[in-house]
């Protein structure tokens, strides 16, 4: 069944247009800085790529929850596929690896969703986890704008701004869906967020789940900052 015409129009240009004929600009980077950017582009590509795995996992393992949320998940997945595509283009050009090899490296990883099982059984908790993830990613991309701009490449500058705009829209879409479906359960959001935050920072490494990928020593926002500023801001949006 085609879903064309059923999705809201996208608010930003897609990767294929924004990054058409993209070639990474010439730049002088130290070996250390080059390695670090390579990791940033690769990690961005794979976490964005893993949205489809989360979608398939929900569809196959939590069909009831999936059915409740599918209308908010479809436009979200369309954007995340687009983000993965864009970061794959950037990573391939930056690292001089062929595009098909880059896609293969995203494909070959094995995800482990066991950590999500306790979250995905409740549609409200899942919406809170998705909203949490989207707003943290929004902050990460926002902080990246300055460093992307240093490449003096309009396509890269537009790309990171577009990605940030999409992520903040995802945050609001998940919050709105939660408010629309569960207006009488919003007092539970604060406790749910505490649990999601704990799970995020208890696990040792990213397991290919799209959400809960923030426990890395080089992650640009600290655990403490997420707790003290981002969590209260999320709660405010759910209860206002
Ligand atoms: Fe994304
Ligand atoms: Fe997103």
C-alpha cells in the first residue's frame, strides 16, 4: 500500500537535493582532528540509519504499540532515512570510501534491542523516550553548527541546520502525540524520564537502537547537563 499523500509535507529540503554533487571541501586538519571528524560523521550516519531498525523492531515485537503510533512514526522515519542518507554522503566524501561500502558498513552491524523492551510496551513511555532522544540530538546538532561553519561550505552549513530543524520538529511531534493520546497520564512523564535517563547512562555502549545513544566519553553534552537542564525543559513541554 502506498503511503504517498498521507504524510505531511516535509518542512526542509531533502538530502538528495541539499547535498547534490557534494564534495567535501579541501581543508587542513591535524591527524587527530581528521580522525575525530571521521568518527563524528560515521556515528551520525549509523545512529540516523538505526531509526529504521527501531521501526522494524516495534512493528514486529510490539505490534499493538506500533499500531497506536504509526502515524507519527512514518513521517519521523522518512526524515531519519533522509538524515542517514545525508550523513552517508558526507562521510563517504570526507573519508574517501565508496558510497556502497559506506552503506554496507551501516548494514553489517547487529543491533540489540533488549534494553528497549521495558520501554516499548507502553506507548506513552515510548513517546517520552523518543522525545528525549530527539531533543538531546537537537542540542547536539545545534552545538555542531559553529564547527560545521568552519569548513566554509554552504552545503555543510545548510545540512546541519536542516538536521537540527527536523529533530526539533520530531520532538514536538512526539510530545503532541503523547498529549493527544494520554492527557490524563502526563503526571507520569517525570518518573518515566528518570527511568529513561538511567537506562541511557547505565549501558556501556551504543547497541544500534537509535534511541539512548548518549553514554560516550566524547558525547558533546554531559550527563549532568542533560539532567539539570534538558530533563526539566522536556517535562515543561509535556505539562504545558
Ligand atoms: Fe535524525
Ligand atoms: Fe529525529
